[in-house]
């Protein structure tokens, strides 16, 4: 029996006996069906508390070799306009991260540098290496079809010109998506690129005994590879040229963008959660926990959000990490299924609004928020305020009443990962603020994420090596406004009516005693006649934590407080 026939039989038997791993099997109950969808999409790769696990990462391209594999001009367009490429992933697809040209360019420049082929492999056969050093041949369609009909099984899984299978990538798109050298190496031995034989059976070469070299499976293997690759790369030249021109124009428009920024964006979007990478690991705790979603949000809001995600936290779940909720372009049915699963069988929805507030109560609550409390240092309300937390104008449409009151009274009690401080207000005042926000009407607002290219990412620095506890606290809780080096240039500073204090300014900081800095952190800016948008942290930080922050501020300004405030008794 010919080797091509053997491979075809093996492939068909594999599909019949053990289909390619499914991320979620069809289920009879709606809950199981929704869990299967969540598994296929890979939601639990970021929302780690979900009990639905995914094998998506085992089946997506390893981006360690992205610079060898992809045409960078294609990646640049694809990142801005993702489309489903791999049909074998079921309902999984590359989502949109709402990337701008500048952000996409940075990411592509980083991916171009990724040229590591995992594992240790022999050199490509010498005849293939010779091909790579020569100009592509002109191959006729007749020659190409002749090779396809000579025992190759490409169209068993792949499609071309409307013919073939529906599992593999479209062969007609290869010319603008991939690089010729990579395609030829891939056809020699797909396993090098993480694709097991049951997915892409090797048809041309195999590893010789001892694994030190490749040997032919079929005669004239290198000629067959050259005919296939050269013909496919002769297709869609107009599209490839258009993509190249668009990519070249972006590099001219944004000359300051570089691969280092791209790596930061790669990490911030947790790309390694769904794509293998040999040196970059997936981030943990990268997205909110969803176990209590049924007690937190309203079902109607959640379904709409899943269908069309907007920026709830404009610069990341952890302030400054730049993380974004990807848009999977879910159908109405998919959004309803996932929403129903997350809300649970018996959602504990509260009444949409509390009882009406008097004119006096509304006026009082509005003044408290705008002139006394620190809420608008992090949140927006009616277009005013920070961009760290969610827009308070959306509270009534988004959240349930009990949750709103709980999070105002004790933020970390209900969400241990929250950076929101506990504000020392009475239960009655907390109730008033909550009811006021719940009765607000949603406003038309800018729901876009802040630029990953124009705002410095912060929280990732906590994960990139050892730091003191004080530095970690400063980056997590303070740097969004005061900046990573205390230069008052955090991403949130631009939205505040009063510029934050520059902790890196040695002239100013030398006039402030440590006790004064302690009081400012503990009780907020209001107590020092500074901006009331600076929140009080005294009920969220221990005394030792605040002392640590004061000490860390001194390292930023490289200064001490005024001489009269220093205890110099130990120096005598």
C-alpha cells in the first residue's frame, strides 16, 4: 500500500475512533451546554475561579516562533480585525482586544522577535535548505493539482477554492498569512511546531532512527514541498501587497513604537493564557472572579456586556495593568447561555431601584460625592472623576442593590482583591450614597480603554521581579495617580482636577515631616487641606504598611523631612 494511502487511512481512523480533542462536548442540559461553550472559548484561562477548564492552549499556535511563522503585515491587520482561522477549534476564535494601530504595531514588532522553535531538532534536509536560499519557482495550477492527486491528503482537512475539508486553515490564504520558509519547514515535520501527528500527519519526511536527521517518506519529497509552497504563495498577491503597504505606513507613522512596548502589551493582555510561549507564563489573577456574579450584577446588563464588552475599568482590572475584556463577537444565544451560567439558576435580583430620595437627600449625596468624599478620585460620575474604577453613572443599570451597599461599606470584605479603600463613613451615609447611585440614569459616555501605548503600564512591574512590600503597595495603590517613580504622572492623574503630590520632588518633600506624610496616607488629602480626591487608607492599611509607604516615598525623593522633625538623638 502506498504511504499516502496509509496516512489517509490513519487519519480517517483517528477521526472515527478519537476525534481531535474537544473543548466541550455537546450536552443535554443548558448548564452543561454553557459550560462547554465557556471551555471552548477559554474563559477560565483568565477567570481562574471558573470550574470549567479548557484545553484551548494545547491547540493554539506557539507564539515563541511567531517571527518565523507569520507575515508581520498580516498580523498587524489581524490584531485589529481578528477573524476565525482554525475551524478545528470549534466555537473558539481569536477575540478582539480593541487594539489601535499603535498598539498593534508594538505587538507585531515584539512577535517578530520571537524566533524560537521549541525542542531540539535536526537541521532541515539539505535539499530543503537549498530551496530556501533560491528564488521561488513559477508553478502552474496543473502542476499543483497533479501533486495533490498523487497521494497527498491536504484536502482531507484543508479547503482550497471551495473544495476540501473544513478542519484545517484555508490554503488560499497562506500567501498573505505565513512566511514561505516556515511553511516549507512545517511541511517537513509539523511536530516541530507543536502539532501532533493526529492533527497534521507528516506526509513528506520522518525522523530517522536516532532522531539525528530527516529521511523521506515519499520519493521526491523536497520537490513536492516546493511545488505546493511556491504555488500557494503565488496566490492573492494583491492582498499581500496591500497588507504590506498598510504595515509599512504604520511604521512610518509611529517611529517611536518598539518591541519592548509590544512585550509589555503581550503580557498585559495575558496572551500566554491561550497561546503557548516558551519563556512567558500566563498571568494569575488576571481577571475578576466570577463565582459571585449572580449576587453582583444584573442579568440583563451582563448579557449585553458579554455581547458587546466596554471598558468598565479603563486601564485594567488591576489599576495600571492595562488588561482588557476581549470581545468574542458572541451571538445572542451564546451571550444568553454564558450569562445564564454565571448568574446561576436562582439569581437573587433585587428591585431595580430603592425608594425615591427626597430633593434634600439627593442634593446632600451629590455634594458629598463631589466635594467631601474621595470616590471621584477613582470613579467617574456625570463625566467628572478618575478612570481607575467603574463609572458610577452605570451603577443602577449594572449592579444589584445589596452588592452596592456592601462594597461601599467594606470593599475588601466582599472583594479581597479590590484596591478600593474602606472610607470611614456611617452606615446611614453609606446607605444614602448607595441609594443615590442606584437611582442615577446611565449616561452616554466614552467607554473605550485607555491607550496601552500612551499610558505607562504599572501593575506588571510588581510581577517582574522581587520588590519590597512597600514598593509593591505603592505600585498597586498609589502609582495610578502619583506615578511609578512618584512624579505625579500616573495614568489617572490626567483626569483629576488637582495634580497629585509629586513624591519624587526633593524640594517639596523635604518640607514635609514623616508624620505629615503618614497623616495624609492615613486620613486622606482632606485632612491636610489638599484634594479630597486623595482617599484615606487608615482603615485599609496597617500602621506598619503606612510607615513602609512613607519610607518608600523617601527613596523616591532621595530626601528626608525638615531637620526639626528628625530624631537625631541616636547620632550623638
